[in-house]
C-alpha cells in the first residue's frame, strides 16, 4: 500500500503508527472486538525471527524520519520505538496500552531488521494477512530479545464504533477479481477567503480494499476502535473517501470535505454507530532501552 503522510490531531505515536500501517508490508492486523490475541511475548513460538537486527540511538539534532519496507525486513530512521510496539501487538489507539515508558515515545532510534533468505522466500507465497501476522509475531520476538519486553493482555469493555451499512445502501463498486490492491492518501490544507484554516482535507483512494481494512485505517481519525459489522467479509471494493478534519467547515469552502461520519454515509453508503464492545488492551509490565548491537 502507498500513503502520503496525513497530519492531524492524533498523538505523535499514533500518527507514525498510521504511516507504518499504510506503507509497511507488515500492517493489516488491528484490534477487533473479541479478536484473536497476539502471541504472548513471554512464550516461545515456531515463528522465525529476524536474523539481523540493529538498533542505534538517533544522532542528536537529526531531523526528519523515514520508514522503508523491504522484501526481507524494514528500516526505521530517526523514529521512536512506540509505533513499532503498537504494530507488534495490533494496537490502534493510545487508550489500548498502559505502562509504556515515556522514553519509548520520545527517544529516537535507527532500527534495521532483516530475515534470512529462506524466510524472505517463504513470505512471497503468504497472503497479506498471513504475512502481517507472521511479521507481527517477529516484531514481538524482537522486542522480547532486545528490550526484555513483557506485555500482558486484558480485554476491556470500551466505547467503539460499529461500521454498518447505511439505510440508503452501499455505494462502493466491487473490484475486479484480478485487481491489484492499493491505497493512496492525499492531505491538503483548507483555505477560505481569509486564508488558510487550521484544518485539512484527506482524500483516500482505494482499489481492491475491504471494509475491515477501511475500518482499521480510519480508527485514529475518530478516536475509537471501529468494528466491521457490515457483513461484507472479504469482498473487495474500489472507492474514494474525502473528508475534513474540521467539523465546522462550510460545505462550499474550497478544498473542504464533509466530516468523516457524513463522508462515509454519503460517499460509501456506510455508517458509524456508537457501541460498547470487548476490546484487546495491553499492559506493559517491563521494557528496557534496547541492548547494544
């Protein structure tokens, strides 16, 4: 998947996590109501581990960051470890994790991880979700080895949004069976006659995407986990979703999209309904700064 960085009101860790989700090869799992728990980080698994891992503190004063997904691993340049931990455990929002040390959110690192040739070859035949699950577990093992991470899962009743079909029906076009999956997000500032506003408009153009993937991708923009209850399963669709971060934006204002709730219903025929569901949350029991290479 491809994404251009979207900026908004999320906390920094969540913002970077969203970027990792859209541009990394490891990122399609997200917490769902009564979801299958990620592998306990204290137990050994048969999942392969990254053969080479390098974690170095970023150079003081270094600006900018970068993420590169590779056929045999990934590189993170000048970024905090928190988003990688979120990714390892399928965490979407800050409210789903407690006990994370502040340094994991603020200290920046260069992280490189490489799988061996046999593992990288095996990845080529896995489905997207199978690959995501395996790489998720490999990230968990990385943090257990290098940071002595101990994580405890707790299921809590939390406010969520259920994604359902709107009364007027679905407005998305089903994708062709052989269509290549892609998702491009573009962000633009909003302007009025008086100049630039504080808000922004996001346009997400998706090919061969599922409603579950849509729910996962926009959760951070509504501040709650979104549970896919459309009943559409693995069906894939082509669609464009355009919305504004400013709920007060005038409909006729240049570059202004509607609020995301209205955009979903008007453009896709989907609706977000408030609910309470059992959701995976996590407690960090122990985390150390990375051991030396």
